[in-house]
C-alpha cells in the first residue's frame, strides 16, 4: 500500500456548538492519510497516484462550511475523498480544535475517523 499524507494542515473555520465559536471561529489542525495500491511500480505519473493538492482543495472547501460537530465534518470529508478519488482505498483523518472554548483548558480537542472503501 502507498500512502498520500497531508500533515498539520492549519485552517480557520467556524465549527462548534457554541454561538461564540460560530461567530469568532477557531483554528483547526488536520492530518490526513489516504492509502491505495498502485497499479504500476514505481509510480511515475500523476494519473497513477492521488493528487494531494486536489485533496487539500476538497478539505479546504468543506472546512469553509460552518458545522456544529467535528464528527460531521470529518466523516463527510472522508466520504468525499473516497467519492472523488477512485484509487483511494482507505482514509484516516484526525482533526483538532486548537483553542477550544473550555475555561482554564490548555491543549487541544479533536476527533479522528477511518473509512475503508466497501469492495463488495
């Protein structure tokens, strides 16, 4: 298996259940890994791999849609990746809210999700 990875994507978005988050927004950090089995080795052509620039554009577009739950965002991104990239067999995504609205809290909160293509 080959893995295309996007590490530590930093995007600003308006996700959250609190009004303050919807208005002010927050910074999010994402890690994405997409696994696939190349048809030819070595991989020499873009048509034989997954374009990480196109993956980034897909993620950025979805992150621009304000959503209450990160679980919704992350599962929709995974589904969109499998739908758009026919080579993709597995997607793993982790997303962190870097400044959660929690009193006296230092750190980040987040969710992760893994989705495999149904090969039936």
